[in-house]
């Protein structure tokens, strides 16, 4: 049972000064099987990042339970790797030292970790950049380092918090292909939070559209595009009528939610 | 070699000045040429425009050095090495006739007699109107008021030309005529005069502690020296001159008797202390004014006219005889000129408080000479050298006595035979107190090293204690809240305000100063480490948690490197502040260190030494800062790029 299971997850934030309580998440239920690719989409304030932080172990749910491989999630752990929007790289370390970080913390032997780092740098397309300081890399390359740093630890689940949000369109497309390739090659369970509808469609076998106030899963889709993306260029998929149809549906759904928030405010 | 350099410093200065002038003009030319074609590459306001520009650095440095040479009279001494001595001879003449000038409206607006009359008349009026009631009897009051009236009368008599004695009239005329003779002498040819061999053997201008030797070394100087001797005789005569008058003498005599009687009556009667005090006070005031008037220093209005004219002619003649010395003074010797004292002539104005660059270097070399027996160093300590120190001293510094007290057992007691055999504890205590010979090791020594040592030890303590505390304050609610008030309360107090207290508690030697500097460094290091630690991005912390790092590993491998830029900047600031505080603390108390030298130099008005210490401090401070900048750019190239 190497699944990620969330049952009746609730998260309520209360403001210490005013005492006002906000229901960030209410009754989240889902099961993510090993090797599934899930993207989560929603208007801002729907609690998608809160959900991710809870699964990562940075936040404790107010009620409900989360289990991974039948063990309760309690605090951050190596089995749930994180990739952040800005990379969160250690700028005082070189590329290979960044990738090596998790292995060093585990006190892996030098020879073993060297070959692992070498392997992953090659997979993410950064061979030869090992000794470069990270602050000299472009945004896309920094995200590649972040991916390699996460994957070298061999996590069960990879959590990505808007990983491509800060990249330009072209780099973004390349990185989307890379993520799909990694998903296929490693067979990891991947959960991606994103703002972009297109990205959510491309990088999700399953897609949750979340709604705000209280944060909940509004609708779930099962999509073929990620599988297609492994064979066909992503640009061609985006132009298919099937893709456009789903995209328009989700866009109008989110549009309505935003309207509702603005009207209510 | 060094002696020759020291003797010929005027010549060396002239070479340097010429080089500086050429450098200045050349670098300005280069700068202007560069500016014309660079202006096209970069628009106004482009920060790139500040890059480069070594030629302007060069012109700035040479300009400041030239200004230094100029205002310190370095230029004057370099190109006119005899001007100082000649000015000294002129100063002698001016000093010699100063008493005569003081009586005349030359450097002041009024005759001295006029000033005396105005001031004393005013005071007499005040005394008269403030007569104390109920202290004197009616007759006494009459007598006192009578003395005041007599005082006014004396002024009147002395001011009347008819009352002036023939004797004093003739004496004034004598002095005037003698002065006229000196005036004639000044306008005659002096080139035949020869300076004495003794004068020529004197040290050069500024090469010894005697700034400008007294004896003349040029024919012109001999002339002024000679004139000054005659002028001095005239001044003595003038000082003895009194406006004696028969009419005044009788009044003076009578008044003196009156004052005497009044004073006697004070003692006779039985009066309260308060009344007695008031009586004495008033009689004394009346007598004081009378005494100022009775000595015949007031002359009639026209009596000194002739002397006044003679002096004016004489002064004009001095200016004339100075000749080209006047030009040299106007262009190359800015400031107040030379003043003659008993043993030497001294420079005044900027020449006094701004020593010449060459003299400062010479003073520095003298100080830097490690040979203490040969006049090197300062107050028995070298400037920066090394010395053998006993290892035992080091051991006693590192091992506190009380550690031995804590060991089991007792110290030895003398036996009944009166013998004392030390046991193991006695021996260890002797070791801890440095009473055993363990050999010697070489160690840096000297004033500069003492100052450096204090700063470095305090800084090291501040870093090793301040950084961990600061980092914990950056990440822990308990540490932040518990230690914040303590540090924020003592930190804003200027370090020097702590100095009197700290030096009293820990002593004026190294301990006190190191603790004071430690307080300074500690606060700065805590605050910078705290800022650095609390500035760690949350995503980095979270990422390292997800990568399996333990809390300790996160502290060591994420938070510490993240705080490193702030910590290094903190060290840079701490060094600067410590250095400033140290020098001031050394001025307060102590027997070694750069600040100590400057403080002693201040008490003896040794301006060269003051400037040497200022330059040493400035250059060392600059060196620290450059070193820290280098370290920062080498160790944290990622700064600001995260």
C-alpha cells in the first residue's frame, strides 16, 4: 500500500489578534496511488499551497489524517521531496554540492554520492555544471538543480509548489517536458500545484480544481494529455480541440469562482 | 645615512615638492584628456562613470600633500631655509620693543594712559555709588569718599602737561632719539655683517627639538639681532620711566596715611565678623584703585607723541629692512609668523600645529627604531617589534590561580624546625603563578602591537560568544526575548561612557581595555548574527527539512552560511568601532598603546608626535578595512545574489 491517502482533512487558521477563524481547507479526501501524476489548480486563496505544506509536513491539519505507505505523516521527511517556486537553492554551494546536500545529511559515502550526483545532473541536463555556483545559473537551470537535489534522495512522493511559475514561456515548456520524462522514467508519485490551466492539463493524469471559502476539491478530471505528452510534442497537444475544450471549461469555472469572491467582497 | 637624511630634510622636501607639482599638473592633464573622450561613451548619471580614474586619485593625493607642505611651512623651509632664522631675528626686535609699543596706540586703539583713566574712573564711580551703609561711622565715610576724590585729583594732575617733571620729559626725548638712531641703522647696508661661527654651527631649522635656533646665520639676521639688543635696552629704560610730579606727590602721601589709619581702625574696635569683613572688603577696593594710579604711569596726552612717531618710523624701517623676506613670508609662510621665547624661536599658526611632512616621517622613523638604548621607541617601549617573553608568563596568564585551590589536599605548612618543604600543591601553584623558568619564546611587542593585541583578543571573544548567541536569538523565541533587553540596554550607551566604570573594575591594563572592547564587539556581533540568521528564507529551511537534515545540520549547513555575509559585515564594523574606542580608552589610562602616545604628546604639545599617531591610526584602520573587504569578497562571493 504505497499510496498517499488524505481523509477528511480540515485546516482552520485563526488570527491571534482578531480571533477571526478562516477555513483554509475543509473535508479534503483523496487517494494518490504510486506513480500517479496529480496537478492541483484553483484561484488564489483556495488552499492549494496549504494542502501541499500539510502533505510535506510543514503544517499540522486541524483535523483529519494523512498517511503515506500506511504511516501517518508527522513532520517533514525525505520520502516527501519538495520543489519550490524559486528553487530555494543554497547559494553558498556549487551545483553538485546542492544536489549532494541530502546525501551529505545522510552521511552517504563520498564515492557513492559522487556517482549519484553525476547521474542525476546528467538526467536533468546539467552535466559539466557541477562546479558552477548556483547564483550564476538561469532560472530554468536553477529549477533543474532543485529537481536533481530532490530526486537524488529517492523520495516516494515529489511535491512541487508552482515549480515553473517564475520561468519564461519557452523555458517553461522545456521544463514541462522534463518533468513528464522524469515522471515516466522514475515512476514517482508527483503532486504539482500550479496557477496555469494549460500546465495543469499537461502535467496531470488527474487534475483537482479547488474552490475557495472553504478550500475544497470542486471537481476532479482524469486526463490523457500527460500520457500523450510523452510521445507528442506539447505544442501539438495544446492545439488539439479536446485540450481546448477542457481548458475552456476549467477557465470559465475558475472565472466564475473569482467573480464570486469579488462579488462577495 | 639616516643622519644625513635628517640634516638635509629641507633639500629632500624641495625635491619631493617638485615631484608632487609635476605629478599634480600631469595627472590633471591626463584626467582632462580622458574626460573629453569618455564623456561620449557614457551619459551623465551612468554609475559606470565612477569606474577607474587613477589619475584623479593621483592628483588628489598630490594636491593634499602639497597643501600639507604649504600650510606646514614645508615649502618655505625647503626653498628658503634661512627665512625662519631671519624671521626669528625680526621677532627678537618685535619682542624687545613690545613694552614701548604697549604704552602707545599701535597694536591697540588708545594710549595705555587713556585706557587706565577710563577704566579706573568707571570703577571709582561704582565704588562711590555702592558705599555700604551702617558699616562705617560718619567720619570714616567722609574719609573714604575723600580718598576717592583724591584718586580723581591724581588723574587730573598726571594728565596736565604743566605738572610733568622735566626729568621725565627729557627721558622720553632720550628714548625717542635713540630709537631714531636705530631707525637710521636699519636703513644702512648690512651686507658687511658676518654671522658668528657659533651661529653657523647651530642645527638646521627643525632638525632638533629646538625648532629655530636663536643666533643669526645671515648678515640680515645679524643686523636685526644687533638692533634687538639695543631696543631691549631702550625698553628697559622706558619701563623705569615715571611721570613724577611734585603736586601729585603730596596728595599721594596724605592719602597713603589715610588708608593706613582706616586699616588700623579695623583692628581696634570690637565689631561683628560680618561688619569687619565688609569694611575690609571696601577699604581694599578703594586702596587697589589708588595704588594703580599713584605709580606715575599716566602721562599727559601729548607727552608720548614724539615717542609714538619714532616707534612708527622704526617699525616701518623694520619692514623695509626685511626686504625680500616680506615676499617669502607673504607667499610661502602662511600663518602668524615666528615668536621668540627664551631658548628658541617657535613657529606660530599652522606652522606650529601642522608639522612638516618630512618632520613627521623623521619622527616616525625615530619612534620606529627598535633600539631603546639609542633613543628609539617611546617611553621605554618600541613602536612595533618583537621581544623574548617567558613561557611561564604565558602559562600564568592562561591558568587562573584558583584552579589549583580547587585541587584536593592542603598547601604546605612550615615545620617545627622552621623549615618549609613545598608539597605538590605548592609546586603547582608556583607553576600557575609563573614562578618557574620554562624557557622563552619570541613574541611581538611594542605600542602598535599592544593596541592590535587588545583589539584582536576582544574581537575574537566577541565573535566566539556573540555569533552563537546572535544566531540562537535569530531562530529561538526564548533566546530572542530573554537576551534582547540586556543587549539593547547596554548597546546604545557610547562605549566611552562605560570606560570609567570598566577601567575601575578591571584595571587600567589590558584586562579593562579588552573587556571594554569586548562589550563593543559582542553587541555588534550578536546583532549582525541575529539579523543574518533571522533573514534565512523559509523555503530554504523547509527544503533542507525535506532533504532530511536534522535541526543541528540545518543550523550548521544552512543558517550559519546564510548568516555569514551579515557576520562578516558585523566584524568589519566591529573592528572599526573597537579601534576607535581603544584609542580613546588608551588616552584615558594606561602605559602603552597608540592612544597612550598621543595622550602624552598632547600634554607636552608635541604636534609632530600627535600627527604621527594620527597617521598610524588612520593607516592601520584603513588596512583593517581593506583586509576585511578582501576577506568578504573572497569568502562570500554569493552575497546579495541568493
